[in-house]
C-alpha cells in the first residue's frame, strides 16, 4: 500500500489553463504539505494543512489554492498556469508534534507548462 | 533573511564515513533538525531527526552542538546506493517570521 500518493505523475499543459493535482495519505497523519521543487532541485514549502486549517501559507501566488476535503486529502489547484510554474510538486504528510517534522513524501507530479 | 546552508556536493569512496554539515543560525527554539535523502525521480525520504546532542539509528547518526546552530549528518561506511541528494530541514525564525526551510541539498557521489 502506498503511504502518500499523488495523481497525476506527469502533467503537460498550456499557459493559461487551470489544473489540479490530487494527494492522498493513508498514514492517519493530521498534517499535509505541498512543496515545489525547481530545476535546481531546491525544495520550497508552499502550504501545509493541519486538521483542515491552513497553518503555513508561504508567499506563493494566489493562483495556487490548496483544498482539503478531509485530513487524508490535500489537493492543489492552479489557475492561469504560467511557464514559471513548471516544476515537480511534492505532497507530504506528518503527524504534528512540537517541532517535529518527520514527513512522508509522495512520488511527485512533474508539471510542464508550454 | 533566514538561511539554511549546506555544501553543494561531496565525493566519497565506498566504505568511508561521510559527514555532511548544515548550518541553521536562526533555528526555532522548539524545532527538531530533520534530514532527508532523495534519489532521482523520487520524493525525499526521512533519514533521521534530532533536537540536541547525538541521535543514532540503523542508517545514520546526527550530531548537534549545544547552540544548535548547525548539525552534522554522519553516514557510516557508504556504499554506491548512498549516492543521492541530502537535505536538512529546520524551522527558522530568521527575519522575524517562522518558516519551514529546507537546505539547498548536498549531492553525494559515492565512487567505487
């Protein structure tokens, strides 16, 4: 059984389109995250959700919106895609604890905007 | 600005011990230091986590000095399969705001 899964694995789309990436975890964790990894392999946190509440919201464009229907799912919706959005997006989950960030990552979604 | 820094790359021969250091001058008081390993086309994988002094598990050791402004991941007797990128992760209170910050990663190449 996959602990953290993402769909799709690859996403190719044109500028201006709207797309969503889905994430599900079966670990029973209460916190989920979205990260962006650029071409230089830098990992940057975009969002995290704890018990359906946004607890970290980095300075990402408001074209990006996380949606969590329940604590096992955190989807990422992107409006008006731009070339600079091309990257690998990782979902992760963890169990909250004071200062602890043992996260489990999904396999990633490679987004290519043309 | 808040900063977490680590060497860009390291080379090592098989069987040697490898130490990768991450500096995190503005680490949040209550946060642990966490290290991840990433292979190409995969998500990062948790290796080890610690708050202070020394932590050891079946994969690695983590050394953290008293001031917690740095940490050193130690991989004993590396093999070719340890070739990967290694990231440190801390909560950072630099610039007056809290951020969960990954280092930029250290690419470890293990040579036969």
